[in-house]
C-alpha cells in the first residue's frame, strides 16, 4: 500500500516541478527578453541615435565626386551649401547705424538655388539695359581702334575644366593618367622646372596641392606659358577647396567665410555689362560658373585671376613675341565685377551691404583687392598683355564707380593708369 501511495506522490511531484519550471520560464525569461539585449536592442538603439544628419549624408554621398569648385552643383562644397541653406537660417551682421540711417530694409534672398544644369536657356535672355548712369559700363565700346588691338589670340577666359588653344580647338582636362599616354607627358618636367625658375608663387601652388594631376593636366607643350598660367589658375581653385581658405600670392592664406554664400547673387550686376562679353557670359550669366549665384565663388575666381596674372608677369620671358595675349583681361574684368557688386549692394541690398562690413569679410575683400591692385599695376609694364581690357579698366578708374568700394576699403581704389590707352597693349 505504501508503495502504491508513493508512486502517485512521485508523479505529482514531477508534474508539479514541470509546471513550476514552465511558469518560471515564462515569467523570468520573458522579463529578460522584454529588456533590450546587449547583442540586439541596445546596439540598434545606439545605431539609430548615431544616424548621420541630412548634411552629413549629402556630404558623404558627394565625397567621391572630384569636380571643379566652379562647376557648383556637382561639388561637395556646393551640395553642403545647398543643404545648409535649407536647414540653417541666415545670420548676417547688424548694419552699422550710419548705414541703417540711409538704407531702407530689404528682404533677403531665401529662395533655393536652381541647379545650373537645369536652367532653361529660353529664360536666360539678356537682362534689360539699366538706365544710363556714370556707374554703368556702356553696352558698346566707342574707344578708338588703336586702343583695342585685333584678337590674334583668344582672351584668357579660363572656363572651368576646359582649355582652349590658339588654333580654336578646346579640350577637357584629363581626369587621370589612365592607360593612354597623356598628351603633355613629354614636356611636363621641363615646364615645371621653368615654372619653378621664374615663378616662385606659381610653383608654390603646385607644391601645396595634394593631387598634383590637377595641376599637370593643364600644361600645354605648344603654348607653354599659357598652359602654366591656366594650371596655376585652376590649381588655386582646387587648393582653395583643399584648404577651405584662399591662398595668397605671398604664401599666406585667408579662411573662407560661410556667410558670404548667403549674400546677394553676383548675377544681378550682369545687366551693367555687355552681355556678349566672354567674361560676362562665363562668370555672371546663368549656365556658366557658380560665381553667378554665389559671392564666395566670385571671390574664388577673383583670387584665381590674381595668381593667373601674377604668374604671367613672372614668366614673361616664356611669352610669344609676335601676338597679343589676354593675360590682363581676366583680372580687369574681375576687379570691375567686384566693384560693381559692392556698389549694387550699397544701393539695393542692405543685408549684403551690412555683411560686407563684417570685420572678417571686410578684411578678406580688402586683402584680395590690394593684391589685385599691385598685380595689375605690375602688368602695365609688360607689352602685349591685354586683348580687350579697356572697357573694364575705364570702369575701375571712374571715381563714381569706386565710391562704395572705397567706403569698404577705407580708401579710394587705385586706378591702374599706366594700363589705360593704347600704350597698355
């Protein structure tokens, strides 16, 4: 009997043990699984918290694109700028009291920048001519014929990523060495030695550039000097992007200032100039360089032409003796554009006018303008270094045109008088 009673009790004990074990499993293990585990939930939570921001996402996706800064929408800096415009409100300096007293409030431009590649050419008709004023460049030059020599060679308009030769052909910069032999491989070393010998500042740009191919690809064996000045010009753009600063001809540099991206669009001054002019079409009208939409890139082009002309002056022994060269044209155009931009900002855009008076922006503009003045004055002594610079030079030398810039500089802009007239050719 005892044996028969023990068996059921044992069975009940086993059954009870199983039930208790099942209950514990549901409660204890279930509770553990409800908490984030080290191998799963916690890591997922951290990953979600560390997700890249919208700006970082766009910047990361653009790192592999090695486009020229002047191409704008396709460069990392342009993409970061467009994203920043969407997520960051404009932060401009408060205008000085003297400016507020005479300048009415002006709504700031906040519309999104359009992709340059998608601009409808039908909408790019030349703007209506502005009313006659002493501060505007005439639509047609009436200078005597001896002041504008015939263009035996093209003006040095450095179109981003394209080089034009004297025979009228053009070619794009090589993206890399590839399997084929580069067209200028046989003269690169000699050209670089010549640059090092004649132009310390130009060779310094080459030395500081991380990707040397972005310099050497522009060298032209048959037009050695113009190839080197173009190489310096384009390398300055790339070095500016590399340093996030503008390299100076004396070897120093000035940091780029993000707020200048939100200034008035430089394209607004295009109506003051002849629309068919090479420099106006390339740098101020839609469909060209980003300088039409962004003051930062107008300054970038301005600085590149300083180095361009400075290298041309230093390498003048390499220049051909039987033709006019357009080395000074670009610098005179950029100085005229900057002067007109500052004047229009004072007249029509109080926010940009106030931003130009920020100490850091004022220092940047003053430094680059002074470098440009010294460089263009030195070029006046070199014969046949201009093809068609007189209209721009007369604009720079008109006192009324430089009044606003003089207010910014704290002095009157200097006129390169020695470059005026037929003697400049």
